[in-house]
C-alpha cells in the first residue's frame, strides 16, 4: 500500500514539474524578453532539446542581427535543424551562413556540413539522383574554397562514393531497357553509359548486352533490315571479343556470331 502511494506521488510530482516547465516555456515564447529567450535557447541547445532551441533562436535572430552574437546564433540555428534531421533546412542555413560570414572560423565547418546535408538526402539508387550530383558539386566546391582543410580526404571519399552510385544508376537504367526488350533504347542507353563512365566495373556486361541487343534486333527485324543488322552484330562481336578475349560470355557471343554469319552467308 505504502509503495503504491509513493509511486503515485512520484508520478504526480513529475507531472507538476513537466507542466510547470511547459508553462514557463510557453510564457517565454509569448514574452518580449530577448535576453531571456537567448539564454533559454542556449540552455536548451546544450541540453539537446533542439526543437525548443530552434524555436527560440528563430525569434531572437532577427532582433540580434548585426550584433556580436549574430554569427554564433546563425550557426547554431543551422546546427539545430541538422540535429533534428531536417537536412533540407539545415543545408540551406549552413549555405546562408557561409555567404554571410565567409571569413568566419566557422565557415569551413558550415560549408562542409552544407555539402554533407545533400549527402544525407541522397535517395536509393533506383530513384532520382539529383542530390547525388549536388553532393559532388558541393564537396568539389568545398575543396576549392578550403584546399588546406583537414577534411579534404573525407570530402574525396564522399565524392567517390557518389560517383560509384551514379555509375550503378547508369548501369541499372541501361539494363532496364534491355530487360524490357526495348533493344534500340538499350543500345543508346548502354552507349551513353559507357561514354559517361568508360572505366565502369560493368563495362564487360554492358558491352555484351549491347551485342545481344543488336543481335535480337536483327532476329526480330523485318527482312529488309536484317542483312544490315546481322552485319552490325558481327562487327560488334569483333569489337567485344577484341576487348575481352577471355570473357565469360564467350560461348553466348559465339552463338550470335555463328547465327549472324549463317544468315549473311545464305543471303549473300
């Protein structure tokens, strides 16, 4: 009985404290006391209560523009959004900070964090990769602005990771046309992928898919186009085997070559 009463008392006391804290915060939001809001915002930030901190900072910042505290507040405002995982707004405010305080000791960190926010927004490879391009651009610009930064190696790693993602995206797009049996579109997509990323790890497979796409187009063409397309298959076969003489696709490639040769020999 006593333990139950004690437990209920603790819960009741905690609710009173929380209610009082909320009441004080609500009153502070409605007040015109900038100093109190500034102090409370800093305290909330230190406690990790970024939602309350960012709300108070948002009210204080316009009133403290041009003061010695403005730079720190603008930086912390961006950090609050980042800590709340609002990477769109965080990236925006980090970018604005760098533009406003480009000579600040915090400018390097803010610029890096702005680029990193784009990185955090990258979608999985099957989806749109706009933020991947933005990440590469932002980190490349960071390296230009701060060539002596200790974070250059880190920026290079993010750039490399993004480039590999774009290579995979290009490969998936090209292969998708092939899987959908849209061979003409597949050939164009494969060629574009190889132009954009000539050293791709998918090069052998893409060239094989290009060969097979040309062959299947020939197989399924009207008779008046077959002669030219089977000849294209043979030409592509020689290019493929010349580059990858030990290819794992050798048997399949040879079958297409033989079929094309037989057709040309018969029709010639």
